[in-house]
C-alpha cells in the first residue's frame, strides 16, 4: 500500500513567512514615514527661502525687517498655527495640511501680505514665525536681540547694532505636541539649522 504525499506547509514554515512579512512591513512603514517627513522638510526649506528673499526686499524698501512672532517661538504663534488643528474625522491632528490664508489675508495673515510672501501651495503642513528687531538695546521682537532660545542660538544674545530677523519653520511630524521639528535661519546666515527633524 502506497502512502500519498501530503501537500501543504508545516507550522514552522508558516511562522517563518509571517515573521518575514512582519519585518518587511516595519521596514516599509519606517521608509514611508521618512519619505513623508522629507516632503515637509522640503516645504519648510522652500518657505524659509521665500521669507529670506522677501525680508531682504522689505529692508531695501523700508530700511528695516518685518515680523509677526512677537518674540514667541511657540507653535501657537506660527502661520498657519501648528498643533491646534483638527484635520480629520475623529479629531486626529498633526501632521495634516492647513489652508493658507483662510478667508483671504485677514487678521494675522495680513502679516504675510505685508511681507509679500507667496506660499507655493494652497495648503501647508508646517507653520512659520518671523521675529525681528532694530538692533538696539533690549530683548524681544522689534529691539536688540532675540529673547527666544532658537533666535538667540542663531542671532546671538547681545544687541546686534543692525536690524535683524530670524525665521522658524515648525512641523509636527509625529502627532505629539511635546516636541516638534524646527528649522531656523536668520539674516546673518544662509544655513538652516534643523532640530528634531522626524518629531
């Protein structure tokens, strides 16, 4: 009597296949997240470049720089505001697209119009802050040197003696408000410093 060969997979073979699929899913998910983060980084770099060009044009015309942050470096001072948006059904928040200048340039959005900023898209994922000063004595927006940590790191902690500005891009890449990705540049450098790029 001949025995028929059984066709199928053993339990061990199935467990190996499941483990391989699980590893591939983790790798693919991480790669996709980094890909999306890099898109938001590209947006931030483009907007900071736009801000730089407009600030220099503004100074050429008015002999000073322009800003709207009021010295604040918090996401609540950014345009558009980061971390307070409910973007999807169910109350899920960042990262998500936020409308540029809703209802036209009104309220704080008039600052963008004053500086002449043109966002490359109708929606932005990151928020932007510009603080500025005349370079005289004192701290905070409009005066000698920045009172915020990011601005002090890039502009300094003493009166510059010349007008200054610095800009911050804030991107919430992980949906938590405790730590956000920040990109900072200023009048005295063409470099952009990045912190917590994937947060």
